C-alpha cells in the first residue's frame, strides 16, 4: 500500500512507480484494474491521493460562437480540473491516468467511418467532419454515474447535422458509437477492464435531439486527448459514460447495440442511463452529487469537500428531453 508523503498529498505529479518498487507498483495496478471491472471507477486507494494537479498544456484554438440557448448561469469548472480529473479507461482507471498517458494518442490523421443503414455511408476525414456544420460553444452540465459533476464549455454541432447528411434508411433505429482501440497508443487496452473497443449507443430519436453534441473542443480549444480528442459525443442528460470519446465509427443499426458498461454489469448500467435522482445505483445513491472544483481548499481534495448538490432529473434538461421517454417506466428502463 502506498504511504502518502506530504509532497504526494499536495498533488505534485510524481508517478507511483518512482516511490514504490516496480513489482509492487505493477501488482497494485493489476489489482486496481480488477477492482475496477464492473465498477465505473472503483479503485482500492482513495482517489484524492492520485489526482494529477500539474497545470495542463493548452491546445490549438478552435473558434466557435456561443449559442445563447445553451448558456447557463452556473460557473464553468476550472480548465485544470476538466483536463486532469477524467474517466478514459483506455488510458487507465485512475482519474489522473488519462492526463498522464493520453499524450501517446495520435489524433491526425484520423477518420470516422459513418456506416450501416444509411443511404450515404462515408469515411470522413476529421478535418472535413470538423467543417460539416458551424461550430457552436455550449455550456453543459455533466454528471458522472460515480456522483460527481462538472460544467464544461464544449465546442461542436448537433449530431443531427451529420445524421441528416448521411440519410438514415427506414430500418435504422439506433446509432452506435465506437472508440479507437489501439494497444500501441492506449496503455489501458492491455487490461480486460472493459470489452474493447468502447461501445455506446442511442435510440435514433435521442441521437437526433439537438442537445446531442458531436464535440471537437472545449474552453475555446481543440479537445485535449484525455477528454476524447479529436471527436467525441456529449450527452448532458445522461450519465457521463454514454458520451463516448475518440470515436472512429458511427454505425446505424436496426437493433439496440451492445454497450461496454452494460456488458460489464447489466444490473448497474442500463442502455438509457438518463440521469435520475430517483433510481439509485445498486451500490450508491444518485440523489446528490459533488461539483468538481467547488471546494474551498486547494490540493487534491476537490470532490471530497465540495458541497453536495441535489441531482436533477435528466441532469436539469428534462424540459428538453423528457418527452423522448413519455410512457416509459424509467425505473425499469434505467
Ligand atoms: N472511450 C471512452 N469514452 C468514455 C469513457 C471511457 O472510459 N472510454 N469514460 C466515460 C465516462 S465514465 C465519463 S464520466 C466521461 C468523462 O469525460 P471527461 O473526462 O471529458 O469529463 O467520458 C466517458 N467516455
Ligand atoms: Mo462517468
């Protein structure tokens, strides 16, 4: 077990491998990977000892006009929290792993294959996809299934813009999103934490909803690798894991597609995964959340000491999206 030194607690960016003998460190990592299987983010040591705090390098600027319809009064989460406290299991299961290890991801050249039941299937080059529709800045609340939340100024355009162009066939009922799975670029792919490639999905009407954002940037810049560069989904009314990162395939299908977290633990992670304070996770309540960055202190204690907030149905987007689920039992269809 790692014994925290004061330096470690201050969050200085020391790899655990530097202060623990290599074989101990590696077996600890293996244990954590196993503990994480079936638990989005569960690990053996408290996360606050592992939070990366190094200020993050900034990416290339990405121009976009703020869409006032999606501007909210809540304060955006600081950039350094958004880019160092991440879930991206392809780079490891610690919150700090993606910021540490995602530098190996090559985001050019990059293609996204839009395929399946569409009249105009096409392999898009990322730079063509980026220019398909005007980029907008939208400030969305994000709620992770683990009980923390952020407010992030994303840049992208509605996924519906792409869907309209590829002309779905009448048989297309669902859309599947598939992440890159390359062992050489993604150290986490070597561990069987999830079924790779990471797969997610939406019903067609959900995918067509204007809130569903095909996302290329945040905070006025291209997406940092750890946040899902060069293109990801952002679905603010659903738990964070629905928003697949670093997408290489968008597939139109007739049946509900398999999704990675549902395959890992079907009783814990449903296909819909709409944010719902009334449906608890089998192992914890979903009634409240802690907003990352709202703590008063400094160092690595952001989520621990941030005040609790009430979680809202559909993460506060009920007015826009509740009608998609009219007549459905949301306790069964969690
Ligand atoms: N490919 C892939 N996409 C993913 C994940 C992942 O592990 N792999 N984690 C999900 C989870 S659990 C969350 S909360 C969000 C986190 O996005 P962020 O790090 O940009 O805040 O990404 C989601 N998308
Ligand atoms: Mo999450």
